[in-house]
C-alpha cells in the first residue's frame, strides 16, 4: 500500500451534456502544479455501468488518487469508489452527492430553481431488446441554462459537442455513497440553473463536505477553472496528512 505522502493522481469525471474537454482549463492548472491528471470519458449510459467503467480506470492507477466529478459525474464517482482503497479524496463540482437509494434526477428536483427539464430534447436509440431515450440540451437553450457565464461563442461550441445522457442513467438509484467512506470537498455554484444551489448545499451539509461557494453557472469548470483547480488542489494536499488526522475529522 502506498503512503499518504505520495502526490496523488487526479481523475476528472465529466457529467451529462459535456465531455472531457470541459476540464481543459482545470487540467492546465493542475498539470502546471505538477499533478498527473486523467480525464475519463464518462459513458453516460447508466449509473452502475458508468461507475464500473470508472472503477476500472481507478484500479489501473498506482498510488493515491483524488477524484473530482462534475454534475452527474459526481453520482458516478460516488458509486465507483466502493472498494477502491487508494482513493483518498472526492471533489464534487456543481455536483450530486447521492445517498444509497437516491437517483440523480430525484436530487436535481428536490429544491426549486432548476430550469434544465424544459430545455431538454429527447431522441430514441436502439438497445438490445428494446429502445432507450437520449437526453440533450437544445442548442437554443444551452447558453442560458447550462453556461450563462461563458462567452456566446464558447457556449455554442459546447452545445454542438455536448454528449447526451441516457434517461435511465438519471433515474438509476445509487447503491453506494462514496462520501461516507472518503473525505469530500464540494463546490456550490450560486447561479446554477441545472442544479439549484439549495440542493447542492443540502447534499454538501449532509455529507460533511468541505464546501466553497462560487458565483458561477453550471459550466463552472469552463468559466472558473482557477477556483475549481484550487479546490481540487486543496483536496490533493490533504492526502499528505497522516491517516490518524484524517480519521479524526
């Protein structure tokens, strides 16, 4: 087993309606600070299958790990870290911190203020033995609902390359709450129209996360990469603390 003094690998997990490029500005800052960083291509097909995919990546990494998840990516990482002893910190970025039995869609709708639902378009896709439904944000609404604090041109590019999520992934219930086993940090976005800030505060307080609040849209990894990287760096620095100190938090 590796010691807590090793510099951790940072694993980044994007959420729905985004891809790994949404972490570019954060990655640049983390790499500048000397962290090995991996941005995982989240399949967005189902909570358990997405978590299994992420877990395979985590298990292939030697040494301590810090995982950061944006939006639905937080649901996935919390599910994925079961039994992964080298994960030392979780960072929820404008994200979901599910309890076992809860779904991402349930927590998104727990408090008023979310405007994502009416902005979604549905497209059926074939699955073995049936049909599924992909959800994406209409290009007309993407800037306002998802990325209001980035430039119009950047939002248009993000809308064009967004990755849809299978509707069942948002409805799938969590079976594991990783934040109960691993120390966590949370970034709450106060101008978020996808996940109400009140919902993020509720989840962060319940989890006992170290929490910061930022005046940002849901696309905070793009609009405020410095703040996101700083919080991830704080979590990474915590892995150097003695295990007894972590246990006493």
